[in-house]
């Protein structure tokens, strides 16, 4: 039986699971072990700190991992090191490093969008900035209303709407601020001492700007696990333009959602283009077209899978509604093994 390695986080948990017991304890390891065993794989749980990068036995082995949503990406950056190191020694890491890099990092997520050169993704236009000064030099003025998103942040935290350039600039200044009193004083003194010296920016929180889609009343989040599509509808917050974080009690799951024609075909095209075992994608509909607002490959919430009474699957040329409550652990394991098998065909 082939080993499959599952890297736990510093709390010993693997993955995300809505309402896990104990709180934030991740997926059930016994259930994962059993479901991987059904695919003839032996699940080996280990800490990232236990990986010996000089050990040749890991070459071609499958590694799965757990990432986090740190505001400053502290532990997530460590996981990036581990995952990139595993790829460097020839291990197969799922999802891949390039997919991990976009988690909780909207700057790279938008870069990943752009490099796909895929029309269904291109109706969201983004500029990426590392400092306030770069924004002031290179921002392309156009529409009056512009969305600003900090690189990290969940449930719409760090997402703002600039109403006109002056308001946009004020929001960018506040959001990108990186105060460090001692360094700021030193930079001020250097500016006095050295003629034409350009100080290091104290607005270095990276961020993106995007075109604003007006008059949205809701969006849809679809969780895709290989051939299983779980959907839920989220209303826009009261007196706001954001849907994420509006409250699960207001969400409509599965066939209870108002599902627009074509949304699953659209989501399927995005999933196949991005080429990962699973995908969480936020979709809006306006101007007779769908928009991919954001996407994640790992570390996303699983309430959509666990609170839905059904999922949707493309079978024999049409979308079928499947009424079957499945364990998250089963859906996860099936997706990993199915994706790995397909990649070898």
C-alpha cells in the first residue's frame, strides 16, 4: 500500500472543517485514514518540522498540507517554505506551490488570474501595488468607484470601496500604512543628512485595485471537489457592497439557492483551467455575464459542503442534482486521489 503524507499544522490539526470538534481541530484523522485506505493509500500524518529534505524516499511521494490565514502570513510563509522545498526534491504536493502562494494573498491570486490568459477570468481587471508611492505613480485613473483589497484578509476584512480618486487615495493611505517609529525617525534623519535621499516607504502593505461591479444584490460561492459542486448564495450586506461575511444564517445552500442558468458550466471552465484538486470560487452575475471575484485552492471554509443537503454533478452531458450527505473527509480524499489519477492518464 502506497504512503500518502498529510502535514498537520502546529496545533496538530489537518485541514479545515466547519464546526469541527474540538474547535478548529480540522478533519477527522481516523476518517481520513479510512477513506484513503479505501483507495489503497496509507495515510501518514506528520509535522512539517519532521520532513527531512535529505531523505530520498520522498521523491515522487504525494504530500498534502494545511495552511493558515495569518494577517501577516507568519505561519503560512513557513508552510510555503516547506511546500516549495518538497517540490524541489521531487515530491508531488497537492495543491501545488503556485496554488498555495495565492492563498490569503490577493496580489498573487490576481497574478495567477492574469497569466491564465482565459477570457472568462479577464472581465475583472486588477492593478497590483507594493507601496502607496507606486500607487500614486502608476494607478490608472478611470472609473469613479474602485475596489481596494489588501493582500490578506478574510470575510471581506481589508476590502474597501473608493468613491472618487480622493476617497480612494485616503483609503489606500490608511490600509497600506506600515508604522515603525524608530525606522521612520531614522529615515527622516537620512533625508536631512543626504541630499536627494528618497526614504523607504512607510506604506508597504501590498494591495490591489479592481473595477467595481455595481448593483450586486448577492454572489455565489461554489466549492468544487473534483466532480462534486456545492453551491450557496450570499446576500450583499445591508448598506454595503460586500457579500462575504454577511452571515451564514442568511445564506441559501444547495438547491435552496437561486441558481442562475450557466453558473455551473462557468465554474467548471474555471476549475479545469486552474487545474487543482479542489477549488473555492466566488462568482457574481451582472451585465449578462459571470465574474470570478476570488478563488482559493486550499484553506477555504467548508460550511458549503457540510450545510448543503445536495451537490451538483455533470453526468451524461447535463447537470444532475445529487441528494446525498457525504463526509467532508470522503469528498476530500476522493478529490485528491481522483485528481492524482487523472494527472497520470
